[in-house]
C-alpha cells in the first residue's frame, strides 16, 4: 500500500534563519526564546531546529497588542 501526500498540503519547515528573517529579529533572539520557552513552537528534526509556519504565524498573532475600537 502506497500513501500519497498531496504536495499542496505540505509546506516546507522553517529554518531558524528563515523564521528570524520573517519576524525581523536576530537568529540569536530565536535561540534565546527557545531557551526561555518564550517564542514560537519548534521541533528538532535530528539535531536541526525547525518551525512549522502555521505555529510561527499563530504565535505572532498572539503577540498582537491592543488596538482601539472606533
């Protein structure tokens, strides 16, 4: 039995460099956030840290502050 995964449903995992660039922060900041358990969710793939883009975007949404109702 062969399982086929629709490539449209798969999205490349983010490397720390890519995620840092996306968020506009130094890569060392992501390292510190991982240590402090403060930033976006991440996983180790072997020895490599990777991020799922939906997790990064969810975390970023949670960081949004205030705004005023008109």
